[in-house]
């Protein structure tokens, strides 16, 4: 009976020793992780200090006020370029549109006249046809001159409008 009690005490102490060993192992693992974390933080601090040095050097090389002034000038120039581009595009669009419409109108008039006149035009004497061609050419040149003058008026109005916008952009 005495030896059974001694054996039971030894088993209890062994179990307690095993539990303490597990606790010690867990604590050692915890300490190991904390040390790893400390090493990682130390590396991060080192990298951040190097980054700060690099940023300081870049900041010294780059003159912030001069860069801001340059960027403002660049912005103004881009706005001017945009206004000029818009003016050129508007002028080209209006010029191309009027030419296209004029050509289409001319083609339609020719079609209608050829359908209406048909064979009658072929029966007219050659001199009458030449006279009509000369008169139509004169009318066409006169109408082109009138359109040019009218477009000049529109161009002046557009120019004044664009100048006003440019003045607003500058101020």
C-alpha cells in the first residue's frame, strides 16, 4: 500500500512536471515570437529612416516653390492651347461644313435641272448654252464673294467672343 501511494505521488509529480514543461515551452515560443516582432520593427524603423533621408535629399534637389510656379505657367499655357485649338477646330468645322453643304446643294440643283430640262437642253443652240454657262459662273463667283463677306462678319464675331474668353482665362 505504501509503495502504491509513493507511485501515485510520483505519477502526480510527473504529470505536474510535464504540464510545467508544456507551459515553459509555450512561454519560450511566445518569447521567440516577440523577439521576431522586435527584429521586424527594428528593420522597419531602419527602412523608414533611410526613406526619410532619401525624401529629404529629393526635397532639397526639387525646389517646391519653383516647381509650383512652373506648374502654374504650364497650366496657363495648356488653357491657352486649349482655347486656340478650340478656335481652330471651330473655324475648320464651319469652313468644311459650308463647303460640303454648298457642294451638295450644287449637285442637287444640277440633278433637278438635268431631270427637268432633259432633252430640251440638248436641243438649244450652242451659243445659248455658252451664255448660260457664263452667267451661271458669274452668279456663282458673286455668291461666293457674298458668302466670304458674310463669313468674315461671322469670323469677326467669333474672334471677339474668343478674345473675351481668352481675357477671362488670363484673369
